[in-house]
């Protein structure tokens, strides 16, 4: 419930201008809450007199928990050129569809933007039952305040039981603020999701430096919020004939309620190769390659296979390659069609980032290296001796 301290309220109308759903007005110099209030908290955060407050119980009763249902996904979009849904959203739709079917509930999507309504059918074809379309000029580009206010409002209005976000830079900035606004927990960087016998979301993520996999529950609060690392789930095959519903949410935003503004976007460095998270073939180097100069061998092999070079954390820590090349828990999660691990032992932190690859080939001198437990093909030997042979054979096969 939104509570108003009428003595503290000075009738400044800032809450009225900030509310994204026009659910609060000022009459006779005092704020008044309307019936369509979603308890998004935008007015609470902006009030300079601290006259507004929302009380949310720390533990919900069984009756209150029962009011929440359905799985929802935030549809993060790429807006630099033509609007398009980010790959992690399509991956979450595939997993979200499985979760929703297990619960026998709907799968919904929240889509924010200014002119991206054409993306609704893409979301439906990938499994969404319903798309909540929130369009406003101030949502054309991402802002923490604007997106938090609108998404929180939709969540409270529709009472979703599960809400999933991609663990992208935007998702990592946005989701904790929504969780704080709703006063619920958040499980970040999940690598596994499931529904248990009590119909609760089981959120699995690496813990204690990646040495264990923790399964986390949120049994007493709703919604259950989680961010999911890109590429840990496969992207499903779209069905263009699939039908769904679109609900347009009227949005009212005021620039005064958005404390940050993007003035200009500057691309400082153009990517020379395909980003590792988008590559179909990855040739990854570990500490077993011994010297920085030996990276040239890895690069040659990658070129012969039309692949992209990547590495383990040890290579980045040595300063031989930048962080953008790193695969693993503290790097990027990848799921290429082919992953070749050269001189990588296979610590769990690394395995978390590449175990969903379609085919894994490992070359390592240690026959007991953990990487062999998940590899489809393994070669016990010195990678520095085997790589030149591979390159030679590849070149010969191209000539023939």
C-alpha cells in the first residue's frame, strides 16, 4: 500500500509528473493516489519531502503467494541500428517456455521502446503467449530510472510469479534496482533454472569462486527474480504461425523523473573479429601454451578453421590477451558449434562458461585433466606439438 504523509507533502507535483501510469495526482496541494496505482515506487524515489512510502511485507502469506502466476521475460533490445531482440532474450524464451509449461501457466514478455512494436511477432514466434508493449519516446534508449519505473509497474500490475532478465550490462544494472524497489531477492548470473515439486523456481549458479553450484529458492516472496548468463540455454526454433496476444500499456514519463541522459554514443574500437560469444568455432588457449609468442599458433589454427581465438582466465591474468577474449565464470559464456581447448585443464570456473558447446575437443598433457570429463573428443599430448600437425593437415586438405 502507498502511504502519504499529508503533513510532509508540499504539493510540488513532482510525484504526479513522475508516475509512469498517471496513478497519482495533486489536489489542494496534497498528493492523492488513484486506483490504478501499481506500487512501482517511482514516486517514492523522487519525493524530496519523503512524504511517500510503500510497505511491503517481508514474508507473504499463502493467500498472497497464490495471487502471483506466470513466467515473464524482459525483452532487451539492440537499438543502435535497426531495433532487434538480443540473442539472450530468445534463449530465455526457450527456457521460459519450458518453465511455463511445467507450471501450466502463461509465458509473457515485457517489451519497452519507442518504435519497436514490429518485434512483438518475433517474441510470440519464439514462445511468448502475451507481449506487454510499453512505448514512449523516453524509452527509445535505455535509462535506469525510466526502465525501472515502467517494468516495476507492469510486474506489480500483472503479478508475475517469475521474472527473468539476461545477465547483460543492461540486465545487471536494471534488475537489482527492480529487486530493491520490490523488496525481494535476486539470484544473479544463473546457469540453470527449473521448477521443483513445490512449484518454486530453482535458480542454480556458481558459488564460492565457482567451486560449487548453488541451488537457490525464494519461497516466501514474489516475484522470483533472476538474471541468466547469455548462451547457457539454447535458442529455440521459431514458429511463424504461432499466435499470441499483445497488450499495450499506456506509459506516462517525465524527463524530470529520469536522472541520467545519454548524450552521445562513441564506439572507441571496432571489433576486428567476431565476438567470442557469437562465434560458431572457438579455439581457446590455456596456460599450457607456455608463452605469449605461442598465441600465434592458436591464431593460425583459428584462421585455418575460420574460427575465433579465445582463452582461459590465466591468459588474461598474464596480460597476453584482453578480457574480451576470456571464457568462463568471470569472462563470457559461449556456446559455439565447436570448442577446441588447448592446454586448458578445465577448472569449474572455465567449464561453466563453455560446457554448453555443441562439440568439445580437448588437447592436454594431463590425462586426468577435468576438461576430458566433458569433452566429446580428447587428445592426451602436448598442444604445442599437435597444433602444427593440425595446421599442416588442414592446409593439405584445402589443396586437395
